């Protein structure tokens, strides 16, 4: 007998309590954003959009986060696949390590990376010798973004690969597909949605990062592939606005950054809906 | 014509070993690997298909050894128990998959032939999750055949099907054997499937072959306790039961010396009629309904016999007496456990 059956007098009260709790959380998610837009108003958003400094910071952030997501996919998807498909000694340790960046405060991530890549130690000296600038450069930003965000790609792609029907892969092999063809035509298309979700989460996490950038890459000087003026990431730029100019200017830039993030989210979801119609039927609906 | 020959094939799955199995499967015939869950049927089929390494033995297709080849080079159409349909591809794309892989000219038209053959035209633009179990089975069969396999290997083809879908699939499989001449190797736990489809049968128990031969010989195969239960013989009596029963209806004399370990009483050895007095009386101790009639438990002495009464109505009740006669010429010896 379920709680909804006739005679269960407590059911309406429980449903009401559940609705109140759920609505409270949704309200907590939405109301600050609404308040931000109402406070900022069109004028402050337009001011931020017209600011050359913020536009530079925003375009730099999009560039760095795009590169970071590429690295995240390159490194995270294979790890997710390995964790989903293979049993090996130390697998649970690897899974725990993947969660470490999610648990560590990100200011500490910045300090840890600073210590590791300092040219005063052999590893830092070796990296510096390769000609890859880390401090106050785009590669420092990419490094922080990958560190704090790649876990999401690993976790979501692991789940996605796990959900792929092993029998479908075997059927593909029996029908003539090599292991690579079976991966490309059966495994990857089915795991694609999870990888896209993980990439979106990683991108959002990277764009919203502040702590690690404050330590490792506060001011960004030009270095390949970024050739613009000295700038900050968008989040650090907004933090600076808040510290120096006040909450009004910071709210305008914040609202604009939220709009950009929402636009990226909507584009990805539209792609998701049109390109993967099969996920809307039956087992996946 | 394709000829598939297994020689001394042994497959290991973890610490479980299946085989050795010698088997020949010819065009236009169906062979069924039969056995209960855990008997090793699926492991053997996966070994033949190339998804489990053979510990020893050879798999030859028209004389060519393929046991070292990867699954995609063996030319078998392997259908796993869950069918392995691609949920992200439409029915048409599923069926044309093996043709697309090879870059076959007119892949769409060739796939269409199988789509029509299996009456899937109206479903061609749907995705597998939108289909019923029976429709999905037909898609799996169409896709496997579109790849022009040298043999079809199918693990539990009739599992999870309703009676109607089951009959449709059996008809399609029979047509396939007759019209296309493709050898079939099927795995099932259900003897009824074997009788409905197979020309040859291999019965596996705990990885060992318990019976191998023509399906028509299966009812007459030597019986151990497993085979007797598996083939649906319900009246099995061990040596201990018979000796403890005293001077009951069954011949204890059979059990002397190196005689059988027990007796199987086929149902056609039993005849019974309602009676309240006379010789060979037995008493009804339970009555239950089964799909094809009543099942009665008749106790005679210390032994209980199960008999079927096909009539819709039954006027007998628990406690009633019946006359139970036994045709001793039809009794079958039960061999020791593990012996075939």
C-alpha cells in the first residue's frame, strides 16, 4: 500500500511538506539570480558590456575555459572509460583521487600549484625550461581550471560508459566491427551525452573559479595563445570591481557573466535535444 | 553450405570449466545447447563466438580454424540474451549496421529486404526502446542476418516473450533454417524450445555434456537424477526411498547388486481410476491446478506419485481412494549422479 492510497490521512500533509522543502531549495537557487538582475538593472549590465576591460576579461576567460575543457576531455574521458570498464588493483584509490579536487578549498589548490610549479624546485624548473609560462599566464589559468573541473568529466563519463550496454558492443563486434569501430559507433554515441554534461559542468566550474586564480594567475600577461592586453579572468575582474568600485558595478558585470553562462548552457542543451533524439524515447526518456 | 565443427572445445569462465565438447553443425539444421542456469551454455556459446578464450580445442568453419580469430572475423551472427540492439540507432540503422560497416553498395536496399522479411517496415524509423519484446527480437534477427553470417548463434532467443511472440519467432526461425539454410546454434534452458526447433541437442550440466544427439533421442536418453528432472519426469525414487518403502508397488529386486541407483516411473506407466475398494488402492493427498489440467498426488504405501488429469472438471477430492496400476515394463532405471 502506498502513501497515496485512500485512508492514509497523513499523505496530504507529507506532500505539502515535500512541496515546501523542494520549493524552498528551488527558490534558494533562483531568487539570488533574480535579485542580482533586478539590482543590476539594464544600465549596469550595459555598462559592463561596454567596458573594454570586462570584454577582454570575458573573452580571455572563454578562451582559457575552452582550452581547459579540451584538456579535460582529452585526459578525463579515457580515465572515465578505464574506471567504467576495467577492474584493477588500486581502482578504488584512483576513484578517491579523482574526488580530491572537488573536496579541497580552491585557494589551497592555488597555493599547492604555486609550490609545485615554483621554479625553485626541480619539477617547476623543468616546466619553466619547456617554455610553458604558468604564473600570471593563460596556462596557469588553464591548469587551475583543469585541476578544479576535470573531475566532473571523469565522473560523468565514467557513469556514461558504465550505462552503455556491453551486449550491444559484443553484438557490434560479432557483426564485423573492430574494437575501435565498436567504440566509435556504439560506445561513444551512447556515452556522448554524459561527456557533454561533464564538459558543461567543468566549464561552469572553471569560469566560476576565483581562489586558485588569485594565487597562481591574478594578472594575465600575454603568452601564446592569448595575445591581448594584460587582463584578469572574468571572475577575478568582478572581484576587483567589487573591492574597488562597489557592488553596483560588480552586479552589472556579474549579471552579464551569468547571461553568457546561460547562453552556453542553452546552446548545449539545444544541441542535446536536436542531435540526440534517441535519448528522449523509452529507456532514456 | 556451411559446416561448423567443434573439436574438444573447453572454455574457462573464472574457475568454472565447460567441456570438452565435440559438435558438428550443418547447414539447414538447428542445434540447441540445453541446460539449467549455470550449466555453462552461455560460456560455451561466447567461446565459440570469440568473446571468451578457448582453453583448448578448435572451432572450424568449412575446415578453416577460427578459434584464434577475433569475433569480427569469425563470421558468426551472435545475438546475446539481451539482444544488444543499439538504442541510439533507428530500426533501419540497426539492421543496416553490418552493411554500413563494410561499405556495402546498396546497403539501404539490402537492409530493406530483411526489414520487410521480418515485417518491420512500419517500425523502421523507430528506436529500439519504442518496440515491444517480440519486435526487438525480430530486429535482432534481421540485423544478424543482414550481416550474412555463416551461422547464427543466439543465447536464449525466446526468453521474456509472451506466448504469441514466441510462436511468431519460432515460425521465423524454422523458416530461416529451411529457406536460408543458415546453421543455428541456440542456447536455452527450456526443453520445450529444443523440441520445437532443434534437430540436435547438447545437454549440459555443471559444464559437462550429459547428453548429445538427435532431439528425438532425448526422451530415451539414459537418465540420472538431473536429466530426469530436466526432462520433466516427476516420479523419481532413489534406492534409499525404495528400500525404505518395504513391499511397495515398485520392484525392489531391481536394486540388488550393481543395479540402478533408483527408478523413474514415466507417467505413461501409471493408470488410475476412481475406486473405493479392491487391489492397488492409492489415496489422493493433494490436488492442484496446472495450465493443462489437474495434478494429483497419489500415495500408495510409502511412495507418492504425481499424475496429471487433463479434464477441466475433477470430481475427486483429497482423501479419496483410487486404483493405481503400474506397468512395470515401462519403468526406467536411474543411473548414479553425474553419469550420463
